[in-house]
């Protein structure tokens, strides 16, 4: 089996008698299989009294690596020779290989059923209904303004404001080109008629 470096590291910790004694090894392997076949996740799965002697960080790393190894073995329908050779490469002793494989065989059918129920493809989304609203309030005036719109309506409003801003910039630019004398005449005519 091809395993990532982190899985190999965790499995080597599981194989090492100085990290995990024989009694803890047996319980830890059982816990790994139980956590996979359990219908509901149990946050206290690693709080077994037999596992208290193992460092918590290493325990989590070992649990993750072992469950990954188990699922990979079931996915590939690994037989005794494949599991044994993979565990030998990870420096497992013959006793630990035998114990691991017996537990693997005991739960293999259950895990195959679990993996089959998941399917080969991830779930597909067939329909989504959602709405995004923007609410803006202006407290600066004497009356409150409550503005609600969809994303599309907001885009239309922003585009409209941008167009109006460009139009005003165009008017200002053209206004600067008009000679001052003409502007004064227009302004005085309006004030004279008013």
C-alpha cells in the first residue's frame, strides 16, 4: 500500500514498543476500528484508561494514521499478505502484525459496507436557493432611510451612479472650456430675469 509520510510516521509510532506497550497496542487497535464502524462519532474514543500512558499528541497521530491505513486496506481489498508486508515495512513485530490483522479481518465486512454506502463519487448538489441582501441606513438626515436590495439590484444602482458621475465630470470639463465672459453674461441674464 502506498501511504503518505505522516501515515507512515504514525504507524511507526504504533509499531514501536517504547511508544505503545503491548496492552495499549491491543486497545488502541480496537479503538481505531471501533471509531470507524461506530454510527456516531465519540469525542472520548481516545480516553480509554489503557491509553493514558501514551502521549496525547502521539496518540492522536497514531489514531489518524491507523484509521487511514485501515480504510486504505479495505478500499484496496488488501489480503493478509498485503497487510502483513505493509506492516513489516513499518517495523511491526510479528505478534503485532498478527493482532492487527485479526482485528482487521473481524471488522473488514462492516467497513466494506460502510465504504460502499458512501459511494464512489462525492455527493452532488442538485438545487440551491439563496438570497443575499444589503441593508444600508443613513442616520445623517432628519428621517431614516432604509434601503434593501438584491446583489443584482445593487450592481445596477452602482453602475447608474458611476454613469452619472462620469456625466457630471463631462459637464464640469466642458464648463471649464466656456469663456468666463460668457458664463458671467449667462449668469447675469438669469438673475436679471428672475
